[in-house]
């Protein structure tokens, strides 16, 4: 008599687990980047604008990255999926597919390839993208709130706004001096060699690269830092939520001063890096920042 009863309990548990799983319908927004990696410029061939338009056409609520987000999305970044278009073209065909990832960079959905044999880039990309979007149609997307997502808060309602301190001003001067020193070194290398007594120059100590450990994501918390605009810069918060850094803009592109410490954050290739001194050693650490 116990066996059938246990079977019913197990079956009920499996059914409830299936219903509790998060699907693409549980995400309210889709964020479209201003530039895809395979393109050279922002919104080249109007492909990013077309992506936003097609998401809206197929029932999603799409917003462009960097634009003013709806109030609920500004407070909860996990309400949205991050859209990306990948280029898998070859010599004969243009092939594009669409990826959708959650706020923890986990793949939620991937379409099949949309293809085109057009020779002109703009026409080929346009046609291939529309073909890829047709593969989203069978999903019949319809937003259904899920408490495990809606309960997350990744931002604070009233970000603190502070004046630039004397320490920040001094850091700006240090950056300018560093640029001048590097320029002087380049100029010295370009000059013709002059016979002079050999002088042994002590090589600078190599920069110690800190090991970036993978962080296990638990209940909506991740190692992603979300940039929220404040006066003269941004504050970087994690998904707990907690303000990890407040950074100030400089005259250099993708270079920020860290408020309250002698550190800078800058973009190195496709990665963000924080750089600071520990004693006489220059330290570096990779950061995962979402602007």
C-alpha cells in the first residue's frame, strides 16, 4: 500500500518542480547593446536598431543599452535578458543567430541560424537577422511574472551624490604625470643611439596579476557589478544589492577614479580592470562591469 502512495508523492513533486522552473516568459524586458562584437561601429548597418524593432515586433519589450530604463528595471536588472547577435558567416553565406542571457550571464535561449546569400553587407545582415527572429515566433512569448526574479533588487532608489574630494583631484594629477612619463619613455626609445658609458638600469618589477576566482551564483547574487549613473560618474553595485565602488569620470575615455582610494578603473581590451598599489607593488584585478 505504501508504494503507490510514495509514487503519487514523487510524481507530484516532479510536476511542481517543472512548473517552478524559470522560462523566457518570466523576463519582462530585453536589453539590446548599442554595438555587436562583429561590427566595427555603433549600430553599424542599423543592425542594433533593427534588433530592437524586431524584438518589439515579436511581443518583447526591448530597450536600448544606455537609454533611460523603466523604473522597475532600474531597480531590478534581473527583470531583463541581455540580447546578443552572433556572426557565424562563411565565404558563401551570411549566418546570424540570437542569444539571450540572464543577469548572471547564463544562457536562457538561443535561436537557430538565419541565413542570406546577399553579397552586400547591409542587405545580407538585415535578411539573415530577420530569418533568425522568425525562429523566436514559435515561442509565443508572453510575460508572466516569477517571484524568484521580481523579488531581486540590484539597485538602490536614492544613489548617494558626493562632491569630488581633494584626493580625487590628486589622482587626476597622478594620471596626467603618468601619461607624460610614458610619452617621455616612447620619445627616448625613438631617438638614435649615442655611444655613452654602459649604465645598468634596474628593470621595473612586473605587475602582479591577481587571480580572478570564479564565484558560485547563489539565489540571484553574482559577481557582476552594475553601473548606476551618479553625479560626475557611476556607482557599481552587486546584486545583493551593495555599493562596491563609486567611480568618477576623467578626461580619458574608459578611465575612472575610485572614490575614497588611490585606485583607478579602466578598460583593457574588452575587460575592465582596477589598478592600485599595495606598498610598492602595483596590483591589478579584473572586474565584470555592466554599464
